[in-house]
C-alpha cells in the first residue's frame, strides 16, 4: 500500500462489521465494552461521529471523535496493523482534529491505556504531550466495571 492516499469520511451504514473487525485487529476492544453499541451511540450526532479511512474501497483506519462543547476527544483510533508505518495514522488524526476544529473545538484530550508505549510514541510524533491534569474515574454502573477502562 505504499503511496496510497487515505480518504477519510464519516462511517456509512453497513460498515459496522468492518470497523469492529479493525478494532479487534488493533486490540482496542474490551469484553466490558460493546463495540456495536459504542458505534451506534457515537455515529452521526452533532457532537460525535465515527470517521473511517479508506485506501481504495477498503477501510484501513478509523477514529471515534466527539466533543462536549469545550474539549474534544478521540477514541478507537486505529490503523490496520498491516498498513502501519505509511502515514495513515497521522492522516487520520489530522482529519479527526479538523473535524473538531470545524466545530470550534481548540483542544483534544486522549486516553491511552497504561503499557501502550507504541501509541504514546505515535501521539508524541503528532505533537501530543502529557497534560497537566490527571484522569480519574468512577463507575456509575458497577456492572460494567468487569476489568478496566
């Protein structure tokens, strides 16, 4: 895929299985999070969407993006492991940032699971730094806790 351009757009109906398969391939899913429910919750809303990156007709990247009216967040940022190292992740992150900026959002917050040094290195290369805030959490629905974030 060297030299192929990434086209980024909102996820279309019927692409759910491909996006969820990508998330699984990238190790982003957890047993306590239902990826289909996460997709349905975020898609096509005023404050959130799911972006997909395609090379040709094939989905090779995705990002769930949203904002609270103040700060933006990206989730499930993924690039097919077979396609990494070609700038597709950087292009996807830039598209997600542009989605947020177009909505007046000026700052992006990310959560990266502990131990995911590869992701931290990638984001550092995109200009992201450790912030001055500490992420804390409370499980409102304890039945969802099952093992983590």
